[in-house]
C-alpha cells in the first residue's frame, strides 16, 4: 500500500489507532490536506482528529486547511438542513412521501456529523403520481425548474431521472425530484431493477439535520441499507465512472455498511437478479482494498464476473486510480467501463447499438423530433463521444 492509500484506509476504518500510527510515521502537510479535500474527505478527517485530540499533531498550515474545509462544510450543512426541513414539510402538506437518498441521507445518518459529508444537492425520490404535486409544493416555496438542453424532461422521465428545482436566492441550493433512485440510460438498457420492491422496503430514519448548535432531528424515509448500498455502488460506477468523488464514494459505502450491519447475501442476490453484479463487484472490491471493508469479501466472491472481464477491469481500474484521482470519464476508458460493467454480453451489444442508433421515441424525447437529419447528427456525435 502506498502512503496515501494507507491514509485513506486509516481515515475510514473505525479503529482510531490506525490514523494515530499514520501521523506518527508520515508527514501530514498542506499538500496532504489538499489531497484529502479533493478526495472529499477533509471535513471527516478534521472531525476525527479533533475528536481524538490528534489535531495538535499536525503542522499549523495543514490543520488550518482541514479546519477551513470542515467549517465551510458545516455552514453548508446548516443551510441544507434548513432547506431540507422546509422541503419535507411542504411535501408532506401536499401529500407527498419522498424517499431521501444519497448525500443528505448519508450525512444525516451514517456520518458522525452532517458536516463530515459535503453534498451539492438534495435528492428526493417521488412516484410518478406524486411528481406534479411535489413540483407544485416546491414552486410554492419559490423554486423554479431548471432544465438542461441536453437533458430534457421527457428523456429524464423515460430514464427515471430527475426534475431539478432551483431557488434563485443567496446561499440556496438545488433539490432534485427523482422519478427513480436507479436512473440513467445504462440501467434502462442493461439492468432490471425491482423498483416496486425497493419502495416497499423503504425505512424511516431519524436525520441529524444541522452540524452546529443543539441536536435537532427530522424523520424521513430512506432506502433499506442493502438497496442503498446497491444504489451507491451503481451510481459511483456508472454515473461517475469511479471518478469524482473518488475516496468519498468508497467511504459512503463503508460507513453505510458498518452503520447498519448489512445482509450481504441478500444484497448480492439482488445485485445478480437486477443484473448490476459487475458494477457492484468493482466498487466493493475497491472498498475492501482501500477502506478495509472486509465484511464484503464473501459478497465479492458471489458477484465476480468472468476471469477475463476481471482482468480487463483491473487493467483499467485499480486502487491507484482512486488514490491518484484519475479521471476516467473521458475517452476510451469511459467507453470500456460502460461496456465491461454490463453483466450480460448481449446487453453490452444492445447498449452500444442503441447508443449509436436509438429508437425513434428516444430521438423525439432527446431532440424534440426525429428524422434522417437528426439521426445522422446523433450518430456522428455519439461515435465521437459527444453527448
């Protein structure tokens, strides 16, 4: 293990002695603090060092960098907490029962303090029937829809994507109302996720809403832990191509698993049934290697793809990819990952063919019209790697 890989391991595992030993034998400088910040882990490291009394072991500059990252995250957590509380109240009044997932659900439950896990937006899953009321409830709070030209609402709805709700006020964030927790073109074309079962397994959770001040909590529905692990793994592997947020993506997995105590056999069975086993295997393998999630080893054995694909995936992606903050979202690596992570070879062929030559309905949803000219322009853009 490299020096930075050992630091990543020491930051995430529960045993505080590992971090203490790392500090006793290695140099923690401003560059190290910056690397942790790019990994999305600087606030968590500051919190752990402060709680264990190890912060004084750091040079002033490095400690100051971590402190700045934590208090910036604490301010954001306060704002997100107030925003989430207001949104949940408005949605409840409109008869909408959203399922909170990803960042806010993790920050409010499995992390030791909401400021330890930064987030860019709030993700809420609502049903198709609830979506109009959910949008209306947030519009009544001053939110407006934000639609990107490359992601029109018709295409988002078809792929279980999201409606982005933005409130144009200082220090306000983004709320994404999702049609599904497992979203995107890759999943729609290659997997078979049991969405109805996921909703029935949703559990109430007490969220720590704010980073500072008196302890205040709110209740919201969140994904069952086994479903949440699968959602995080697939989102990290497919949507982020195991790139940003690198180490924090693995920390999310490890902290969630340890907080709940997972039924690994049930998780593996669902991954295989939903045809997301390979994507899950890749992420869990990295979590074992880099953040010590040894509890997942049995599941990894059950989820592993063929020996050939194992070798191909390891050539593209290993622990050093995370440690060195490699960007795998562009070029041939992104294409190879998208195809190698598919469980069945015939689904990979289908994925590639439809990426180049989609259905007429897809063209209408994406471009507003279909026809030879639109199809040709899409083919050229897709073949060259442009969205």
